[in-house]
C-alpha cells in the first residue's frame, strides 16, 4: 500500500454510529411498522433486503440514527458474521438496523462507498478488521478500535477506476444467481403440475361455511378453506395410488435436542447436529454454520443413514416441511426439529418424497397441518404419518427426480461460476491495492 496515502477509518467518516438496542419485539402489521434488518442481512459486498422484519414505529422514535441511507457503509459488529461489510446501493423504502451493525457515514470528498467496501472485503482488509476483534465466546468489534483502522486512500478517480471490475463482477454474479433462483423456484410448480396438483397459493375466499360435523377433528379456519379442501381432493383424484406417509415409511421419528452445554466445537470432538438451518429453502443440505454434539454421547440409533428423508418439523409456519435427503459421507445426527423418515424399499424414491414435501410446503399446506405456538409452528410425527400423498409408478417418480436433479445441478453450476468470478475480481482489486 506504499503508493497510496493512508488514513484512519475514523477520519474518513463524518459519523460512525452504533445504533441503540431499541427492540426485540417484531410486528406483523406493516402499516404501523418500519422495516428492520438484522446483522444476518449483511454479507460481504451484499445487503439482502429479505427476509425483512417489522418493528413498531414508536419503538424507533428515539433511534433515528439506525435508519440507513444510500451511500452508507455497514459493518456487522458481532455475531456469526462479525466483520461482514457492504455499501448501501439502493433502498426501495426506509430500513432500520440493529445495534449489532455499525453504520458509517462517509466523507464523500475523501472516499467512495464502493471503494471502502471493496477494501474491507478483500483478504487484506478482512484480516486487518479481524485483528480488532475482542471477546472469546463471541467476537465483537468496538467503535473506538474500528476508527483506528488504517485505510489506503487513492484519489477519487483512482478509487472509481479500481472498483469498475468489481462492479462488473457484481452484476454478473447477480444475473447468474437470478438465473439459478429461477431454476430452483420452478421446482415446486413442476412437480405439482406433473402430478396434476397445480394450485395457487393464497387464492382463497375470506368467508366460507363449514358443517359442524366436519370441524370436530380440526376447528382452525384455514384447514377448511375451499382452496386447501380442493388440494386434498385433487390428491385423492390425481390418478396415481395414494398412500399415507406411515404406509410408505418403516420409521418416522425426530432427532434429539442439544443445549449449549452439549455442544462440541469442532468435528474432532463432535458429530454434526443437523438443524433446520442446514436445510435450504430449495431442499438442499448445507453444513454452513453447523453445530456439533460430543461423539461419546451419541448412540448408533441416533446416527442418520444414507437415503433418509429429513424434514424440518418446527419453524416459522412458512418453512415447516422443507425437506432433503441425506446422501453425505460421514456420521451425522439430527436435532429434535428434524424428523427422520426411512422409506420402505420398493415403495417410493426418497428424493421424490422430499420433493413432494417441498412442493406442498410451498402451497402452505404443511403449515396448515402444523400446530401453532409462540412464534413457531410444528408438525408432529402422528400428523405427518397420516398425511396422504400420491405415489406414482417407479418410472414416473424417476422422471420427476431426474428433472429436479438436472435443475439443481445447473443452478449449482451457475452459482459456482458467479462465486469464482467474484473471487477473481476481489483478488485483482487486492493486487491493485497492494501494488501487484
């Protein structure tokens, strides 16, 4: 960095703000609320506006510094992704941030937001920030120490030129991710259409009548809505054999809970403990952010076997039922929020069953079967075992699974390309920063 002037980060900012911790209570009524982003919404070089939470307007009345603006640079202060940095490029509405995020308001006559972002997400910049972390159990970044961080400051024209390639790579990454998302978002519609079960979510009248005798088993209104009654009927009339989950499975059981005192911290001492976050929204198993439980506390019956279907049984209503198939080498176990299903040989393909769960989850059907409690919904093994589903012939199942796998592989290829291009652009930026 010798060829560029050096300035402390604090000198490049007109203000460095750590917002007040003003609430942990989220609202459902958007009209009386403001949009609230957590630290998890901030990734290196990327501000995700979804998922968004809502906070009552009166809660933020004294925390106006937490409202972000285009041109701000945000740095996560604590948590699993502490140190993640992004510039705010576009905001369709007002958004507020938590106290776990530091907001930098820059002196724009000295530094460009996109340049500072690129500097801080480079390997050199990240290692510099990591030296400032404090805390053993949980990393933390303090405003006072962050303000002393040395930053290379080229002229503004040079800053803009240095980030040109980064912006091109960002746009290419966005396009390829969108293409991958389009492939994956069509999986559920493809399966429902192939089975003749195509349905539109939330296309239900607000008022309808139900006979008293029909409401004895389930008295919640949504369960009896005409739309979902039609879906249940279309399953029975689809032209394929219809069986219950209990009839096609030799075992339907949940994993076990593991509190913080039971958690190991690495794969030497522990076994991966699969939780809802380990199943993606499109039914893929990921080990990012995996928790571990001690090896010596696990029995063989608790070890997941290849081919088991894993279903998220407890979550927000929208995500109850997201499912995948365990096909990973190595020993893993599951939390009590995951239901393990062992499919009887010759009855159904595990990936077909997992994909069916994902598809009807997208309609809201599994959310209706779930029992709702404080901030969560859950579907127990008894209710799940009674669920009826179409079981086509093996050839039809295989055709469905092959198309699903084709789309997933293409989506992974696109995401992989986007990630590699992004890393190369970051490396070239760093080479310019450090002088070759």
